[in-house]
C-alpha cells in the first residue's frame, strides 16, 4: 500500500490570507446582490410580541362551524409531516444502502498481498457499474427535493405519495454517497484476514465491513431522518398538507400567535429527534460490558442459554430500530391502527374533467419539450432557444444563486468561528480543559456552565428550523431582496457549522492548548492560538462541504422571490406553465450544484490530511 | 511433509525481505521463527499463508503449489491454513461467537453465510462454545469482542483459527502486546493445541526464552536468511548473541 504524502497544515500567513480572502469574497457577493432595502413599514407588527404568546386556538374569526379546531389541525399536520418523512426514508434507506453498496469497491475481488481473491476479471465488469452508480447518485442529489416535488406533482398530479417519492430521491442519493464513504473508511484488516482464511470477497464484506460500519450508518440515518422531517415540513409550502401549509396560512393572515405555536411544535419535534440521535450515537460508541456471569456448572446447552440470556445488549438501539419499523409500517398503512388520514394515492376519479395519469404525464412531457422544437420538430432549435434563455435570465440567476450561497456561508462561518469557544465543553467551563481555574466558586461554575449550554442551544435551535421556513418568514418581515434569503441560509448553516466544528475541536488532542493555559494564557488566546490553527484545515473542509449544500438550497430559496434560479423555476411553472423553460432552469441549477459538488470535493481532498 | 520451502526469495521493490530460505516442516511439527524486527519473519509467514508469492524458489503447502493454483483452488487451500495475524483481524463490534464463526466462511457459500448471520444453528454455536472452552474464555461467547482484554481477544483469534480445522497454524508475533505471564500462557496453549490436534505450528517470536522453553525446533532469521535451524539444546550461546547483536547494530543503523 502506498500512502499519499501527508499534507501539512496551512501555515500562519496562509490562514490570514484565507480569512482575508473570505472577507473580500463576502463584499464581492454583497456588491453582486445589491444593498438591503429598507424594511417595509408595519409588516412585522406584532410578530415578535407573539413569540411570547403562542396560542392553541384559532385566531381567525370567520371559520366555518365544522372546521377542525386549531390545536387538532396542527397536531394532525405535524403527524402528517412525520408520516411523509417516514415513508420517504423507508424508500430512501434501502435504495441508499443498495446504491451505496454498488458505489463502494470494498466487496470486489481484490489483491491481498500478491494473491488475488476471486475472479479478477470481475473488476472490469464492476468498475463501469460503480462509475455509473456514482454519477447517477450525484444526479439524484443535484436536484433539490422541492424541485423534484414540483416536477413530479406537475407530471403526475397532486398526490402525497408523489411528494414522498420526490423527497426520497435526493435523500437516497445522499445516503448512498455517505454510506459508501463510511464503508470505504473502515479498516480492512478483518476483511483481508477472512479472505486469507478462504472466505470469498463478498462473504468477507458481509461479515466484517458491514457490522463495522453499522454504528455510523445508523447514526447518519437518524440525522438524515431529521433532515427528512425538515424537508417534509417544507413540502407544505407547495401545497402538501404538512405543518408548512399552516405556517404559510398563519403568516399570510398575520395570525402570528398561531404561527409561533406551529414553529414551536416543529422545533420541539426536531429537537426530540436530534436528542434521540445524540443518545443513539453515545450508546453505540459505548462498549457494552458483561456485568453478571451466570452459574456455568450445568450442561453445555444450558450454559449457552444462560450466557445468551445475560449477554450485554444495547436495549436502546433495539427499541429504536423496532419502533421505527413499526412507525414505517403504520405510516404506509394507517388504517391498521384505525386512523383515517389522507390516502397516499388518490382513487382515479371517473370525473371527465380531470385528466387521467397517463394523459397528464404525456401532456407534461410534451410541454417539457422546448417550444421551438415542438413547433418545428428539429432538436437543433434547442440551442438558440437555450442560448436566449441563458442571456435573458439564466446568467444573472446563476451568478446570484452562487453569490447568495457564498455570502451566507461566509456569514455563518464568521459567526460560528467567534461563538465556538463559548460553546466548547472544554473551554466554556470554570475549569478549562480540566485544569484548575482559580478558587472554587459555585457561582462561577454556574455561569460558565450556562454560557456553554446556551451557546450550544443556540446552535441546536438555529439548525433545527429549515432554511426555507427562515427565508419565508424573513422575506415577509424584511421585504423582497436577496438578503433575507442569505440570512436564512446563514442562520441554518451557522448551527450546523457550530456543531461540526465543535466536534473537530473536541476530537483534537488537548495537550497543546492545555500547555498554553498552564503558562497563563486565557481561554480566548488558547482558542485562537491553539485550537484554531490546529483545526483550520478541517474547519475549511466543513466550510466547503456546507457551501456545496448552500448552493443547493439557494437554488430553491429563490422561489420565494429573488432573481435567482428558483424564482425562474417558480415563475415558469406558476404563470406560464412553461415547463420547457422550467426544465431549463432546473437543469441549469443541477449543473451548478454538480459543479459546486466537484469543486467542493476537489478542495476538500486537497485539505484532507492523508 | 506439511510445508516445503526451497530457496525462497521475496523482495518488495529492491528490498530483499526473504533471501534464499529453505525450510521443511513435517506434519504436526512445531517451529518458532526467531529474529529481530525486520528480519523477514512476517514476510515468510505471509508466504506460508498464501498471501504473498515467492519471487523465486519453490513452495509446497500440504502438497499443493500455490503459484500454479486457480482462484478457486487457492481458496480451498486457504481454508486449511489458519493464520493469526499480529493485529488479530477481529471485527471489534460483533460478538465473540460471530468472530469465531467467521473462521468457517471458506467452507460455506454466500447463502449459507447470510443464514449464519441471521441465525446460527445450535450445532455451530456449540462448536464455538467448545473451542472457546479450550482457549479458556467460553463465558465470553456472547460478549462484544472489543469488551475483552487484549489477551482474551487473542484467544478469540485462536478459537477462530481452530474453527477452520486447519492443517497448518501460523501465528505472527502472538505475544508482542501482552504481559510476560500471559505470553507464556498463550504460547503454552498454542503448542498444546497443536500437539493434541496434530496441527503443524509455525510461530514468529521476539522472545527467545519462550521459544526455547516450548518449541522443539527453532529457526533463526537475520536479514531475510536462515541463521540457524536446530533444537533448543543444540542452540549455542554464540548463535543467540549474534541475533541480539544484530538487533543493536540495526538500531544504530536506523538512527
């Protein structure tokens, strides 16, 4: 095995230049996006006040008698949000596992030392499969779930199952990518050993790498479920009956007390899933130890039985697994527990006014063909048509989208960078890094502890709410411009960067910073001159990774009304039903994401220490 | 004859790891390979374990010549040779039971493997239990492997090797990471098991004392070639000192 030469950490001046470059880049984006307009007067009247006064009853005075009461309605919508997230994940996880397996090469016949295991020729067959699967999953990811949903709903009709499939597609792509990365990161000692004792490569893969990657796969799946929940909530904004629908209605009608109840409910559920994920991670990282050794004086069979009964098990992981299986089944077939919900697939009506599914689809496909081609039938006409669209709107839209994502990630990076020391479990403590920090004063302990808790909570809350909902509310409050969208992206990513960077710092060996503290430096000095330099590469890696996701989100946030890709997608769909133009912008967006993905992978690979 | 190496050479790039070694090991014989680190012990063991092929020279393992075998035949040969690598090659987050069962993968097909993962039969479990009893850790059968101590994990690897029902057992530095008392136990266990089952045993060792105490045949290696090949009684102090001397010279050279 040849190892890549390990790359050195970026040195002092390099770091300064990078920080400076980020600042310059930010002002560049600020120039492109224009200034923030003064906020429209009176639009936010009562908005912040209502935060302290959420309601459980309808604010509307003009509801019909038989309308469902508010509390019941939002609970039902929250349950639907969960249900669609479960259905989407139940499709995305198996697909992600299968595609992730195909995208990995760790189960292929390979050389162990000098001697190959299995048929080497198979590799020539498997390589093209792997490459096409990787390309396919990247394509799945490069179209945002909301855009998949818009496409599918337009093509197949307004059915919940269509929205769930739309959600599942990019999620399966992301899961496949991360699963294959997790598998590829595992140590191959055990696999190689099994192969040299005569096991086939696939057998060895199943019995060593799969169990090894299980904990990471499980915790990532829970995190992804949390994301599915956010996306499912956002589906409400395009008319699917999830909590997002009530959020739009309450906001449009200025029912701010209702709105805050809905936000708090969504926040609570997402925080709960987040906490469950954290618990699971902790549990899976702890090695279960046997506490009781049974009496082993009986027959072999009896002894084995006793040992199995008393074996240390992680109960929590099992409970979580089985309850999610049950919840998935209930989500698909709610009639099993006698709950009446909206059917996932609408029964085909005999109403002649409504188009059948196949008619709808063929109609959609016809409209998706570029207009000049529809008239002339010559595909050559696509090029001038696309060229015109590109110069008319496309170019500005692409630049604006990228500028939004870049401005947002830089804001969140600086915010997270400055707040990180206050969130760090190691530093935000009366005893920084476990060192004696002056006489024991209970008040100081409490103050430091609450500083840490509050900052971490700030990170958690800001990442719990989806960008789209932030953007929707901020556009309403601040008026239409790029900046509410940038702020929305920045808010959400600030929370995520805070968490990812926090983990980097926690995983860093503490000896060097401890030495600084011992020689009399303060917490902040310690953070800036020891933690930051040593973690700078990883910080940047995560920055690029989040930048890539920001570009993805920025394409859809435009749907809320700023001249970027999302807006043109929305406009061509809503007003002119020009699906051909919409497809053009969708493809343009996925190309931007695809390229962003490649750039990010390239930069991260450069930063990764081999 | 269980193992026959004649004038084996193996080089990685331009470095000769094994240089013209000839070694015949009879069925059921116990051999200790001794020498300082970097003397070619691991490479020689990996050649015996069909992981590396000799660059030149002839090799015969249980009557087969690995260089001429097809992938399928290599697989069959490998099921009869058990190796305990230095890093043990255990899957840390599964039970001891499953790690031991993994020793038998070469004899079952993919479908049976899937069945075994989901539901190991009572016979399989009983066999594992009996093997673990022989290595002294039967009460750990259902414990997670990484909850065991280093010495105990080594015993899991031994049980996994025995589950293969091998004709040859190879162990690479089995006592390098455990304390002296346990090291003695482990070596004793390995030689005992090999005697009882009639398994050919080749162990690489740092520790000359242990080798002298438990092995009827010692093979000294230095710079990839045989320095001596004799019984512990016939081993002269000069031979031993030569090996030790190499050690210190090596240190000087590398520093």
